[in-house]
C-alpha cells in the first residue's frame, strides 16, 4: 500500500521515542508525497536522509531492495539484525502467513519494534465503523489476530487500533508491539489457528 501521512506517523511514534538505528522495511515502499513535506518517492532515501540505516526487502529486488522471498527461511546473516520492522501493506499479499510472520520475528533484535498497518477485516470494519474494507490483497486482519499473536509470542503490546488512514480514507488494522527477552515464536499449528479465526482470506491470483 505504501507510505502515507498516517502510517508514517505510526513509525515515527517509535523512532522519535527510542534509540532505533536499523530499519527493515517490508516491500520497496513508495511514498504518497502529496500528503507529506518531502520530495522523496521511496522509503529508502526518506529514512536514509533522516540518519537511519535502512534496508528494504522485496521478492522483486527493485529500488535497492534485497531480493528476499518471505515465504522461505531467511539467511542466518539477516537474523537478529534490525531494531524495527515496518509492514505498511506487505504481508496481506503473502499466502504463507506463518513463514512470513516467523521471518519478521527472526529479523528483529531481542528488543525489536514491529509496526503493522494492514487491511482491516471487513466484518470488524463494518461493526466498528459502519463500512466495508476495499478489496486489497489476500488477507484482511482482525485486531484479535495481533492481540493473540502478542499474547502467545510474549510480545509487549504498545498499541493496537483500527484508526482511519489517509490513504483512500479507510480504516486499517494497526499494531505496534515489541519483542522481549522472553519472546518466542509459536509453532505453525497454533499460528494457523489464530490465522483461521482472525483473518479473512481471498483467493486473488496475482499475489505471492
């Protein structure tokens, strides 16, 4: 989905209150710079100019992104390396949700922050906000997905909400949480149960 004023504010809420240096961005994200006071069109130059060590990963390997397939095990050299992982509209396009979220866990340092801004489960959206979610990607997430994930992985919850974003004026499933020394990723059977109960899957052919 790319960066907009709203999801960048979520990321800056972490950056401005922590000593984060190494950013991992899922997808080679573009910036809606009509909303922002920047001429940058991509996340990489935007964060690099702010003084951060920025890495993006995307299976297409474009715009300086590392060509990494999040549905496969990541190389050891990338594990435990990043202080913050941003997911501004990437995992909803990935069929293998277990592997992608396990990889997110492994990318992070022992006190890594995770910022997700993803399509909101249309049923929850309708219940809370009286509107449906615009079709986008393979998955829509209920906030309970992240509540359960954080509880079972021993992540520290910082914020989980369904606030409206500036992109297309729609509500998102937003979550910010932090890894702790006791965090351990759950096994696939448990994860798949959370996924089944707290997401909506759409079969759309173009996603990975």
